């Protein structure tokens, strides 16, 4: 297990519905895609399903280091970090539509409904993640990484290339006295602030929410028990 920095260079802004992305969530997504293939997209929604539930042994069980139940994986650090909102629309256009067959086209509902979407996006040049893990396995998984964030089907968050750089020190949990990811306060000797946050994947699952020090909080990490991957 080696401390590292993962830098992803972006060709388009990243769309967010949360203040940040999570490296362990990205890795969990890539593992599921490798193990399940297209069946990954047929899983029931909003039902947490760890990869180990159907695959008792697989080579991606220990990609990232875990100590005392806490995965060594930071959130996203965008450069530059600037949030903007973007709206885009779907409107009915009669070009090519057989309007003579209908006296009225319903645009308030149904197939021809008009709508507007508004996303918060980060027009960053690149994004950094910090972690500790098996770099060989991580490189295998990153070969499948094409986008980051939400609504990637329309082009948001396109990754043009990535760099995996070994580091001498671990920056994934706490670095220079600052939390690098949401961490439950029970892991700390002291913390400057605490809010309810999800702290492990899947991050949309309510059962993964705990009272955490948010990224950027000043913290003092207590001694963790030796763990494993």
C-alpha cells in the first residue's frame, strides 16, 4: 500500500449535486463495473449492494487501505475551485413534426414536455484526490474512468487523462491539521466543527450518515488501530 495523488485533467466542467466527490466512491463504482459489466446498470436503485455480496473473492477487494474502518481516500480538490450554475432546456420544435395531424401538442406533460435543468458545475482544469492503496490495481481500474460527477451522458466531467503519483506521506485523511474527507468525530481527539454527513459509499445511503468533521475542518486525529485493506 502506497500513498498517492491522483490528478485527473478535465475537458469539460464537472456537474455536482453535492459539494465534492469521494475517491472511495469513484473506486467502488469502477470496481462494480469491472465485476458486473453491463449487469451493473440493472441493479435495483437505492438499495446498497457491496461488491462482496455476490463476489466473495475478487482481485479488487483491497484497492484502498482501510484502517479502523476508515478508508484512506480524500474528497475531490478542484483547481481552480469555482462554482457556477448552468441551465439547459428541452423545448418542442415543430420542424419535421406532422403538425397537421394534431390540433394541439401537449408540452406540459408527456413525451413532448418542455423542461429546464440547472446544474452546479465546476469549470476546473484538473482535480486532485489523495489516497493510500495498491497502485497497480488502481491503474487497472482507472483505465475505465472516462467522466466524473453527474449527468456525464451529456458530456459533463470528461476526463482526458490522469496521473497517479506516489507520495512520501499520507494526505488522504488529515493533512497539515485539516480533514481531507468527511470523518466521524469518534475518530478525533478534537475537531473545530461537526455536521451530519455520509462518510462511506454508497454516499446516497441514509445509513452511512454520521456526525462528521467536514473537509477543511481543523482536527486532531486520535491513534487508529492497525487495519488492513
